[in-house]
C-alpha cells in the first residue's frame, strides 16, 4: 500500500514496450497480440481505449488485471509495477469485464461481500449496501443473480469492481446490451466517480460515448498504438468538412459542373459536398454551386466525428 502522506502518482497507468505473444496451437504460428505498447494514462483522466475487434485491447486489460502474463516490457498501476509488486498493483485497479461472469446462485450482497474478502477489505470497512444503492441494486440485494436482467447484471459487475475503492477503474464495453435508460444511469454514476478523482479507462464500440466522455483517446490496431491524443486534437486529424445544401428545386443528380468535387445527392434531396478545409472555402464552394444553377434554400456544415477518424486511422487511410 502507498504510505500515508506519500505524493500521488502523476500516472494512473503506465506501459512501456508492453508485449504479448500467444503460442500457436498445433502447427499454427505464434500470434503477437501486443507489439510494444507505450501508454501513459494521467491520474484523474477519463481515458478512451479504442480499437477494432482483435486489436489487443482485452489483452492489455487482462495483463493489467493479472489474468494474462506479459511477454515483455513493463507496466505499472498507480505507481506499482505489475510484476515486482502485483498485490498493490491489482489492489489499485477495478476492472469491469465485458463478459457477464458471476455466480448465479449468489445474491448481489453475497457477491460483493465475497469480492471484498478476496481483496482483504475488513468487514468494518466494507460499503456493500452503499455500493448497491449507488448502482441501483439495493432493492435486489437478496435476489439470486440469475434472476437479474442483463442491465442489472452489468451494474452488478460495476459494483464488484468498486468494493476495494480502487483509484483506477477500467470499463470494458460496460454498456453492451444495456438499454438507453440504464445506460444513462450507469454513466451518471461513473461521472460521479470521476468527479471524485477516480481515473476511468473506457473501451467501447459506441464511439459517440467515447467522444462525449473521454478527455483523451488512444486507438490500438493490430497490437500497436496508432494514435493517442486529447479528444479535440484527435478529431482534428481529419481535414474534412461537409457542406450540406438544401436546393430550392429538387435535383435528380449532382450538377455536371460540380463533377470535380466530392458531391453526392442524399436520399432527402440535400446536396452534400465533402471538402478539405485547407484546400477550399465555403464561400468558394457556394459560388460554384450558384454558378451551376442551384438555388439554395438552406445550408449547413458537418464536422467529422470520432467514428470518421476511427475508420480512417484503422483502415490506414
């Protein structure tokens, strides 16, 4: 444990040259899941860890949680090296797994009590009912876990990850299969944790969630970090905007005079022109549209979102 009064670490999680190679089964060749990952996740951040399926995200998380043994490199959690000081490293992190793994014959109360025992939390210091109340499961305190809905089971996993009051919480696809209302409740509680100083690491395929919540985003592809930047900065990676024009008179196709532009006619009848902001201006595009004989009823511009950046980076564009 960290000594009382000792300064808090600047980094919640740090990885340097982290590697993992899985041995091939039979005649299959070895597979390198992580290829020298370098990541520095600041204390108190809301950090997004994104990547396509098979990119290495789960391997990275499982190494931090002690479920997978690294092949090379170093990693530390809250300043504790996962190899030299695994007990304190694991005590500093709470991981909400993607899989709904729980004992169906335990109640939520029993599940949290058992989890607290695993982490050596004294009975007098346990906050089982408080945590169940915080995630909206206090009324299901004594129900068997097998009777809970999918969303309730997901919240129970969050509760189990918090029994030892970790300063770092990793959420691996926490809202997969969760309806909109439960998703809002879950995020409201996670935001409360973050406001208290807990470092949150999020993996998700709901990229709009990551864009809204995360202050920094890293993208992993084929076992390597291909981007790690503050969210506003990573969104600026795509130098593209879309000018959307609603014409006064319906068009059957983009005007031939605009053939040299990336112009498409959308299903709603709007003319969309995608352009590089460094190469063209809206004023110049509007002059071209008017010269092509298109009378403008309304117009707007669309900025690239995280999904656009994600697709461009992971596809190598």
